[in-house]
C-alpha cells in the first residue's frame, strides 16, 4: 500500500532533554511539502559532531543524525533531482545552487546551511511528532529516524548499486577529512603532513594526504589503540604526545627539521589548534582546522607565528560542493579509488545507539554505522 501523501509511523532515537540518553520512540513523520523529500534511512553513522552536541545544549526534543544514506519514499511538489526509489545520501551542508557561495567556484558554504540552526524546516515547522509534541530537526537531516524529511537541496542521488551501509560515511566523515587534504590544504606530492586526532575524520584526512602523494604522514593521538588503523589508512608513523616531555609542536619540528608542510587539527580542541599551527613550517606551512570547535571558543595563538608566512584556515565538508560532488565520490568509491572499510569498526542496530555512544566515549570506536 502506498504511503505517498500520508503520515508514516516509524521508530526514531530522540533526545528529550539535555543530559539524557537516546530514547527509541514511535514518531509520526509528515509527508514532504513543496521542494522536500521523504527518505527511508537505511544506514547512518554516529559522528563526533553528535558527541559534541550531546555535551552542549540544543533545542529539545530533537532527532539527531546527519551522516546518512537511504531510499527516496516520496517527493513534494516541484522536486526534480530525485524520484521515489532512488538511492540517496543526506547532506547536512546543502547546495542551493543560487547563493553567492554556491556560485563561487572556490566556496561551498551554502547560505541555506544557516537554516539548520533553527532546527526546523524552511517554513518554520517540524515534520516530526512524538506523543503529540513536535520534535526538532537536526543539521538539515535528522537521520536517527527510520524516515526523515529533507529539503531537496540537502539530498544527493547516488549509484543504484552502492552499498548504503558503507557510503553513508561519504555524507560527512569521509568527505570532510579526505577533502580537507585534497581541496582545502591542497597537499602536494612529496610533502610532509601531520594529523592531530585519529578518529574517522582523521583517518580520512590521512587517506587524502596519501592520495595527494604526501611522502610522510605523521599521526598524532593520545590513544595508541588507534595507531594500527592510522597505519592501515596510510600514516607512515604515529606518535603519542604523552610520550614526550616537551610540547608536541617542538617534537614535530625536531622530527621534520623545520616543521610539517601541512597540518590538520581534527579534534576540535583550541589548545591543539595552537599546537598544530606551531608545528607547521614557519614560511610555507598550512594548518587546517577540521575538528568542530565549540561555539564561542576563542583561539589563543601568538601573532608572531604568522609573521613568516604560515597559513591557518578552516574547512567545512572538505571543501566539496555537496550535491554536486557526493555522487562523484560514491562513484569513485565504487571504482575502488578509496576504501571505507578501515573507518567502520562497529555496526549496530538503531536500538543500540546508546551503546554506540559509549563506544565513542571510550575511544574503542572509529566509526559506528547504525542500521535502521
């Protein structure tokens, strides 16, 4: 029986208030309105971004999740880029194709991204209801639900035979890290790189550095259990800052002779941003902030470090124009241009989401994929 135009009842993981665990509930998902798409989510990753938001405060109740892949169930009026039955990836960073950022070839920060800060759809309402109450959306996507509604500009059609339980990582983690090396830093062949933070995004940065031809890729993390995965992804060596008596930036400068040419902070720690920047070559080193810094956090970096020519820059979604590039990245994966398997250490069902959170907190998990 067709569900088009009807409310769908399904399961979703809801956070009812700050500090409480996820609760699996039955929710009602309204049909898509004009220029909207309703998707049956098949697989979604638990990303470090959710972990940061769980520590902070959001609008509650809320359905989180932004790293997802699924199948189009129905579309609203005026939708032309996808149709029911299409395999798709959700895009926390939309691409409207009309704003100044979308029209700039060097920019990908679509102005419509700011809509996600309201935690509602563009008309100011929610498509989710639970126990008679409206539930807030998250990051334009809300993938911790068996069905979700997104704007058409937040959905990318992908290869019909792509394994959704793998390519869901292209929705955020892989693309963010890989693109930070390829697009934002523009890592050069034969160069030396350092990657602070060896989670899923950090490993993806390493993959990007390797693909760009870097000769030396140094992984930096206080969890030595991650070193094996980092080496598998392409790191040439790994170090633990706690093994040294001197600051990690001094260690890296000594290891390389003059500092690394490309450095990536993939933790979201302001002190580590300063250390990563100081690890760069004084005249042509490039440091990219990939990790999500908490809202309002200030960086304390000596202005003198800029004097000789170092560059500090940020990156969102690896610099990719989302709707335009995600399908190409999936095609590249299908052509075996890169391997996502090293990033996925756990696969659980949606009702085990709190277990996935604990695995992330203990550092035992690189990326957990939740199957819905």
